[in-house]
C-alpha cells in the first residue's frame, strides 16, 4: 500500500477510540480464536508469542506492533512463559462530503482494514503514548476520554511516520473473505447490505460488486444460504421448535422463516424434517445431537463490556442464551406446515393414489351423516399407502383424520375428530367434532374408537409414530393433491363411495363450466389479472396454484398479467408466490388486481394504499381492485374451493355490470 494514500485517508476520517485493554497471558491459559470487533492495534510490551491474524503468522515480542481490521480472526500462541500486550480498538467514520478520489482510495485500500506487523525503530515514544492512553482510558471523566483521543492521533502519527521510513508492506485485506466469515459467525443477527457495508467501512455497492465478482452471488443471498444450511442442521439434528429455529438463524418469527425456507428448498420446514432426517445422519449421531442447543456456536467476540480475553486482575464473563421448547411452539410449528402447504399442488403418495381410476371431478351433498352413526362393516380390503399395505374397512364410518376434513365432508362423512387447525376452517361446520390437538392426542383418538385413521405424513412422527396409530385402528398415510377433483376421487376410493365421488366431480365440473361462461360473458377477455397481498417487508404476487390463482387462471380461463405469467407461472418455481419489492410491484399488476387481506396484513395494505406507487397503478385508477379474504382463500379442500369459485364469480360479474 502507498503510505501517502494511507495518511490521506486517516486525515479524512473521524476516529473514535472504542476500547483499550491491557492483557497478560500465561502458560496454561486457554485462549480461543477471537474475531476483532473493530479495527485494532496490538502493541506487545513483554514476553513473546506467535500471533496469527487471518492465517498470517507474526512473531510478536517486546515493542512489536500489529494492526488488523474489523472481523479479522486473531489467535495467540505463547512462545515464552508470558505475553503482555495492549489492544487498542478504534472505529473510523468518513464525514461527508468527501471526494470521489477518497472513495476510490477507500475501495482499493482501506487503511483501517489492512493487516501489517513490524518492530518500530523508535519504540519508546509509542510505548509511552500507549501507557498514557491506558491510564486515561480507565478514568471516567469526559475530559480524560478527550485526552485519549488526542494521544491516539499522536500514536498513529508516530506509527505512520516510522512505517513510511521503514518502507514496510501491508497485506491487503480480502474483503469478501472477511464478510463471508462475519456472516457465518453472525447469521443469527439482523443483517442487511447496509449493515455489512458499515461493518467493513465500504459502500454497499462496492461490497455487492466484490461478492458478484468472487462468488457470483449477492451478500444478502449468501446470508440467506448460510441461514438455510444452519436451519437444515437444526431441523434434522434437534427437536427444537420452529420458532426456536427461526430465532436461532436470524428471523423474528416462524412464519417469515417458513416462507423463506420453502422458497429455497421447495419444502416446508416440517416436511423437510420428516422426509430427510433419516438420511441426514446415522442413528448414533442423531441420538447424540438430539437436544443440541440452537445457540449460535461461534468463536468468541467482544460485545460491550463482555470479553473473552482476561484483563489483568479480572475474570471472563461467559455469555449464553437459554432455549426452552414449549408445546405451544410445537402446535404453531404444525400450523406453519399446513398453511405453507395449502394449495401448492402435487401428491407424492403411494400406488393406491395412482390406482384411483378417476380423472373426472364430484357433487356436494347438502346433508351429511355422522361417521359415528351406523354399524361397522365386517368387509375389508387392502389399501396401499406410504407405510405399506393396510387392511381397512371397505366402507369405514368411524373416521379420524388429521388433515382431510373438507374432503370427507364433501362426500357426506363427518369425521369423529381432527387436528386443531383443520377444525378452524371457516367454511366447514365442525360442531361436535373432537379437537385432537397438535401433535395429535393418541389417548383422545383411542377413546373415539375409530375404524379408520387417515393421516398426512407430517403428523406421524410428531404424534408418536405410525405404529402408535396402527395399534388403535387401521391407519393410512396419504398426501392431498390440493386439487378438488383428484382429492375427491381418492377419498371416494378410500371410503367406498366411488359413485358419490363421481357425482360430486360431475356437479363441480358443471359449476365451473357455468361460472366460466358467466364470467366470460361479463368481462373483457383481453384484460389481465393479478393476485397480490401486501406486507410490511414486501408485497407478494401469487401464481396459479393458490389464493384464487387456480380459480382465476385455470378454472375461469382469465389471463394472468404478462410478468406474472413469465416470471412466476412459467418459471418452474416451487413456491406458490413470489416476494417482490414495493418499487417494482406495479410491473406485476394487470388490468385487474385482487388483494388478499386478513388481520395480519391489513395495516400494511392500508399503509401501502397511501403511496404514490399504489395511486399510479392502472387497476387503481380504473377502480378495478377487489379484496378477498386471505384466510378463506388459503384453504384448498373441495368445499372451500367451491365457495371461492362462487365468490370470485360474483365479484367479476357484479363489477362488470
């Protein structure tokens, strides 16, 4: 580095001394790798040690000076019986305005991040200033702190003068390497691009450019990748709740975490845990790690007044967080699975599902008969599912289900009980049904004396395992198609109600055909449509799989807005929606806009309506914005979908009269 450039940048900066420490290490003292919390000078006064700074080794003895930037990893190995030294932490901030030359110098060679070490030719003047700084730092008066600042500038002046005279080289810092390490150690903290840029005293644009050049990635995307990898470990190696894992990897709530996790893996967190846990590690490792803490495991770092090195005459201050799982968190964990899975499409179940001969849809009966009424039949059949072959009644009538409540009720069957969150479906009459909780309560299920238990895979392990259910009654594990026609056909096969299923499908197809014709007659068929919801973080735009997208685009044949079609529907994405920034949401909004609103996002939506972005949308200007109930349109069972078709059809016809 050109030391004249170095001096220029020191002159342009505003310096704040953060801390001064006087350290003494002795043989037998346990030392850990230490990530520097700020730019730092190390000044050795007695003894000797090998000092490793980001992998570069220095032999530090009396009067040696070392410098390292924030985030660098410091490790000290004694080469003599003792090693006494000072650590002087400081922070440099540039005051505006400053020239483009200064900015370019900073991006090329940030003097506060460079690494160097040497033995000055005139060490005594530096030693006296370090001693004075340490004494004044221990005083509490503001005047003493001002004195420290003046002494620090004198120390830096003498240091740079001697560096320039001795012509020593500095090791240029690899900013990306430092940032990667910082992210890997601090992923559980709030991290933004501006925060990372501030940490390493560079511009956000410069940091992004370096990441793209070296990693073909953006800093924030890298943060997300690190968080997701850690989350996978916690899901597979621990029994931590979703909320605990979310907090442990840097998200404030499980809902946002689940959304990001599914976007990156294609699976909800619980489904990922269920499907992949057995393949992730052998039984011994799994047992050993079962209750591993989700506290971030990093090298120690200085935070506030807590430190990992020992002051002379002072002890270490250990820091930790406690993590205690709760039943409520487990229940909310399951809710996340159900909500994130709703209407995302695809059935991964067994041969029995594939053997169902129905490809045509089925008719809702106005009256339903309780599954507990009537005698059990002695006739049985073999049903193939994920857990093998199970002998089940040909026409079961005492049924417990974890998930398929609406599918059963559409065929006139009222289950004896279901899971908590499925019973909260706003379009189903669940009065008198047993709330089986989450995880499912095996004792309650046994007390209902069912002749068939229908589960989805996510509930099996969390509720005691497949064998625990099969001891109560014949148990099958199937996954929903999130398609009313296919779901009804499958359920008709299971219940021995094939004829009823066919009738339901026929009626459903007639309803769709009639609705489509009514809508096509009422609207301009060339207009385009978008479904969105608005949150504080960013708006969401929905594909053709959920939140009414399946109905508008598939059933009613309406045209999605071009960017929705190209960037979402035809992109091959697995997530049912995409988060887009508020600045570009207008690019996704068609001639007509449906907005999904509930209590959670209502305030954010009302706030967004006050922006110029909202007011300038063509759909807003033309009064073609329609609100729908987010919670209702989240459901995917046949009864809910039928209700959704009716609602959307009425909106479109009424608005175009």
